[in-house]
C-alpha cells in the first residue's frame, strides 16, 4: 500500500468521478510519480527516492538485506572463530 497525499479538491474530483463514471479507473504510476485517469485528471505526488526504489524493486527489509548476501557471507568467513555462534 502506498499512501499518497492529495489536495482536498483533487480527492473530490476522484471521488465524484468514481461515483458518476461506471468502471472508473485511476492509474498510479510509481515510476513517474503520477496519478491519472483517462478523463484528463493528472497530478504528481511526492515519494522518497529510497521508498520508491524499494517498491519498484519489490524489496522489503529481508530483500534489502539479501542484496548484500555476498558481502555478509564474506564477512562471516573472515571473522574470528571465537565470534561464531555455537
């Protein structure tokens, strides 16, 4: 889920169209940071670069960690034996 802050007027337009237009659809383009419909509505939204990257790549905390799996494995093999879990 991606919470997006819009102006009250923009939300009103979307809600009115959702009620008035059968099958109304809105597109949220995360790559271009744009919310639009096929009836002329278009508004940009803000999102942090890191959050946007993670969403576009489908990364959660574990996925982010696993992107460094080789570095973690190398670290594990190089640390002193007394530091290894028993």
